[in-house]
């Protein structure tokens, strides 16, 4: 079993919508790797 842990850290001014789009694109790519891919996400705000 393989695992991946990704953090999208945004140092500049980015809207919540832009960040959500980036996360959705990453998740879409990961799910394309195979039917057994499981994805969970957590949004942390400063």
C-alpha cells in the first residue's frame, strides 16, 4: 500500500475559491491513479 500526504501552503494572497480549485484539481488527479485511491481533506485557516 502506498500513501501520499500533500499540503497546499499558500504564502501569497489567494482567495478561498482559488485554493479550493487547486485542491480539487489535486484530488481529481489522485483519483485518476486507480479505483482504490481514498482521499480525505482538511482545511486549516490561520
